[in-house]
C-alpha cells in the first residue's frame, strides 16, 4: 500500500471487463492510481460482497432502494481504514442478471483520526454506479465526500425507536468494548424490517460511538448489513438482518449475540451491566448530557500510562468512580474503598505522576482525610485501606508525612481497645513491608515510654512470633536497635526479647541443636563488631539466656557426646565464676554438663573426674555415659571407660571396680579378640598394675574368673595366644602362662600333677605291675599241674627234660597320637570338596587343633596347600574310623576344594606329617586285628 496521504478510491461490480480481467464478470472497474493491484486483490476484493435478504428476493422485489445497503469500515494491518458501501443492483450491464455495486474509500494511515470522525464516516457520500466509458482511473481525494448532515437526535430517542432498553444498551456497549480487547465478535439483529436494517444500524452506531472512549472508537470495525453471521477480519460488529441469527448455530454460540426480535442475548451477562462505567454512560443517555467531558478527563489521566490500559474496561470503571468522586459522588467509593484507592495508586506511582495527575492526587488526599477523621472519632480502620496509604507513602511521603504516622498510631490504639488483635497484626505487617514507613513509625513510637509499652511491645511480640527462625529474630533486634538504639537498653524490651526467643527455642523439636545454632548466630553477630554498644549488650544478654536455657530445658540424657562439643559454656574462660553465680539447682546441672564434656571430649580423661561430684551428680553423669561406652570400646578408646568404674574403697581410697569393668567389657566386646586387646592395653596403665609386680591382685582375680568362664579361647587358640599374650613380658607373661595352665583340660592338669612329686612312685608301681605280668605269663606263679607219678617224676627230673627255646613276643606297637582318615563320599553325591577325619588320643589335642593351613603331599612329593576349610568337633561314633579306644576325640575337616588323594599320600599340619588312610581300609585293618 502506498504511503501517500490522499484518500484513494476503488469501485467493483459486474461489467464487460475490468482492470484485472478482460472478460465479463465481477472485478474492479475503476481505482485511484495510488492503489497497488496486489493490495486491491488481497484486501479490497474480499470486502466486495453482497447477499440480498431472502425475504426480499423470495417475493421478487424489483425496487433496488428497498434493499438495504451494506456499509463497512475495516482497519487493515498496516493502519489504513477501508470505508465502503455495497448496493444491490436489480440488473447488470446486460439487463438480465442482478448484481451489486461496491464503492470503497481507502484512508491512509497517515491521516490523523479525531474523536468525532465517526460522524463523517456515517455520513459519507458513496457512488451508486459507474460508467466504465468514463475511464478506469478515479481521482484521489483530500477529504471524504459528505452526503448530508444528520440532524441532532437524542440518543435516548434512537434507543427507544429501536426498542433497546437500559439493560440491553449497557450489555451491548459492554460486548462491543470487550470485542475490541479480545477475539469475540458481536452480532446484532435489530427489530426492524429487512429493508431498514442498514439505516437502523447506522443510527445505533452513531449512539454507540458517542458512548465509547476514544481509544475504542479508533479500533472498531463494523458492517451495517449481512444476510447471515460471518466472521470477517477487521470487523468486530456486524448487523444481521432479522431472522439471520438462527438458534443453535454453533458458529456463533461463543460470540456475543443480540437477537433482539427474539429477546435472546448470549455471552453478555446481565451483571456486567452494573459496572461503574456503563452506569455512568446510561446516566448520560438519560440526561442527554454529552459524555465528552468524562472522555477528556479519562484521556488526560491515561496519558503516559501503559498502552493496554486504554483498552481496559476495568480501567474505565476506575476512572468513572474517580470522575464521580471529583463531582462529590462517593457512593462507589464507599462500596469498596480499598479497590478505589488501589486504582488511584496505579496512576500515582511516582512524584512526577502525582504532579502530572494532580486531579487524582487531590482525590486520594481527600479520601485519606476522610479516613483519618473517622479513626480520630474511634472508627476501626480497614487494613486493606491502610495498605493503600502505605503504597502512596512509598511513592512520595511528602504529601502525608507525619499525618500518616499519627493515623497508624490512632488506628492501632482503636484496634487494641476493641481487642481486634488480628487486625492490629495485619496493620503491623503492612508497616513492616515499608522500610521508610517502619523507620518513621518506630521513631515516633519509641520516642515515648507510653507508646513503647502500648504499641511497640505488642507489635514486637507479634512480629517476633511470625519470624521464620531465631536468626530472623536477631535481625529484627538489630534493625530496631539501629532505628532507636535506646530501645535495646529498656528492661521491658529486654525481658520481652528474651522470653520470645526462649519460647521459640522451647518449641523446637531438637531444642539442643536449635539453641546451639542460635548461640552461634549470636556469636557471629558479635564478631562483626558493627553494632552499637546497646546492641552488643543485648546480644550478650541473649547469649547468656541461651546458656541458661541449655541447663534448664535440655537434659543431659537427651544429647550425644558429639553434641557436647557444641556446648559453648563448657569451655568458658570464666567457667568457675559463671557457675558460681547460678542458682544452686543450675549449678549442679552445669557441673554435670562440664563433667560429661571433660569425660568425652578429652582424649584421655582423668579416671577420677567423677569423684569430685556429689553422689547424685555422679550417678546422673555415669548413667548418661554408660549409653556410649560400648561404642568407645569398639573404637579403641579404652581410657574413656575408666571414670565409670572408679569407686571409693572402705578405706576411702579411689580404686577401680575390676570385676564390673571386665564384665561390661566382655558384654560390649562381642568377641574374645577385643577383650584380649583391652587386657594387653591395661598393662600400660597404672590403674591396673605396674611392670615390676604385674597386675593388681584384685585385677588378677577378675581376669582369672574371665579366663576360666569365658576367655579360654584367648589362651588356647594359637592365633590369639601368639598375637596377644605370647609377646607379653615379665610378670604379665607369667600371669598369662599361669592362667593358661589353670584353664587346661582336667585330664591334662591331672597328668601334670602326676609328673610333679609322685613321678617315682608312679614309675615303681608301673615296674612292679610289668614284672607281675611277666611272671604270670611264664607260669612261675601257676599251681603245679596234677598227673601220674611217672609224669611228676619226669617233670622233676631236669636231666631228662628238653628245654624248648621260644621266640620272645614282639612288643605291642603304640598307636600314633593322631590318625587321619579320608572319608568316602556318599553314593550319588556331587558335593564339592573332600572330608578328612582327624582322630586324637586326648581331648587337649582336639581342643587345640586349629591349623591355619592343611598340606597334602602325594607319593611323588608334590605338595598342595589348602586354606579354605572348616573344622567341626564330632562324637566318637559320628563317622567311621579306627575303632581303638585310644581315638576318642575327633575333628571333621571339610576342605572346600576338589582334590584326588592318591594312596600313600600324607597330610602335614603345624609341621607334623601323618599318613592318610581310607575309612574302608581302617575298618578292614581293625577287623584283622580283632
């Protein structure tokens, strides 16, 4: 489209030929030179259309003037305005067919558009026809040709003529304005005959334009006649012939529909008619007063506001209320004060805006004066209204100044007197949200003690109660102190601050952790060294309150040793004087905490540290510590156990209760290994003995009880003995050997006794027994056999008796101390590995049999080592092996590895080799011997 300012023209109808076609048909038949061909085809041709009313064509109406014309106004994407009219033509150039004729004016975007231009548009003179013999070029125009001047007709008369009442007019005006700020279309069917549709539509348009704000007038596109509703780009308002809006038409069910002959209105709800702007417009309709004064007021107020506000119906609702208030009409303000004041604030967002819109600024200040007078007379303020005053104060405090502070003070007084603490709390929150207002308010309130007690302390209490955590509380104290430093020195405020903080800590699920965190926050603020002396004194007081809170509210039994490290008072440099100034009950609690701290935080606590405490304190601390000593033992912190077992002897000396200590160690250790480590550790500590004399006698007794009852494994299991006790020195090793002997099996102890002192007696008895057996066996002590005298004579006659020499009997072969038997697998078994049965002659060998590896050597000398095996003591008859009574003690060794043992292989255990036999061979051998 050309950017030329002159108005362009275009005409369209059915002719012999047109500009764009050489054959007959509908086409542009004339145009101004400023119109581009492509633009005509794209934009203007779709607007050149006319459908005659069915009512007229069906009755064969021949009078062209009976058919309604269709005036359209469309705003294009590039800002041009297309104003045109389409007429019904009973005959075309042939005289045989009906047609229509369209005449369009194109007003370039460069043309200025006034608020009253709609009057020109609705009075434009259009051509009814055109002779192409005159040429196809139309002149460019500077102004629109006027047809006539409409007589001044009262809007109320027009509406009455069209049977449009108040509600319908307001809903129609609402729908048209909403369509301009949204996407919905407006379809109107007037209660007039078909031939009057366009004329009536233009009259109604004249009224609607007159009651629409300027910004809306500059956006509206319309069509004064259509046979049926159709959505057309750039046209928001379409007038449809009566009967054209059919019920149930899904194409328009979501649009604004006004089928006035049927009394049917869709999507423009009745309640929308009650809006302030629509109410104001209807009042002007009734009174006949022009609304131009209001529109000028609105235009001035909107100047400089965001672009979208000019097309906001809600914005015009606000401006309507402001306009009424300026005229002394406060009914709408009284209905919703906060909403009106909030709307005023939207226009007064800065000092510049207040000066530019002084009319609105004056309205706001007048409203404040009314609210101030009401509060001064005892009225309760609306917190939402107070918020509006705060917002205004933030934009520019010079207009309200101290008057707003006085308003707030009186408001809070009224609310406290009426016990409306909820509303008072809301107003306090509003004050908090503005730093400037808060500073001015606190400065005024804290300047006198009466206001401090009456207003600030309740405010502070409510504010602290809403704090997210204790850190927020500390920040509040600092902020208030910087506004009014003297506040922090006031006893009533100090008492309140301490009470609120302690209440918050008391409500925490983890009071200890919360208190420690609070104290750390206090210390951090103190280390900043940026506060006033009053602030530092306040922080000291709160820190001390936290210390006392730990003593009074946190029980020793509730915390862990790790949490003890966080107790700051346990390491105070002035611990003694600080404890001394506490009440007696708190002194005792402090002593318990400090003792527990020394016990578990010190690497090697003094064993007798509890002996300085009273009996009750000692039991409290010891009872707490017993919960954690098991973990200390497991972690190797053996010295940590000792304070729990220091007692006073009958003579008054401090001694260890060795029995109780060992009992608990055995219970907590879980295995002998850990007990062995503890015992070896005790060698190095004087509480248990010394290197010259060894363990304390009472400790030896306790140890011996342990070894005999539960600790044999430590002495007799080779790995434990070698690792722990064998390396001992001097009297300690001697004691361990003694304990080992004392815990030997009974048979071994008996044999050891026989070897001592009575060895000779045993030897003589054994020799005599052997001699007796020999004599008996040789018959020397047998009675003389009876026989004949000859036989007797022959026996006595040695000269005739031949002495027969007999081979001496070979001595009985002594069974080996250990017999190893390979057990055969059960039939069908696929289990992996092999089983060896070790049979012993005595129980000691069985109990001490704990090899670290088993080596098997085949006849060729190949050696194979096994370390993955299990040991299981078994009863004598549990598995087949040699039946000699000497093998009564057996251990089944299961090797978890497949290996083929050859005949003649030997097994080596702890440096000793033994032959391996099979269970079957052993049984056969035993049978042969038997």
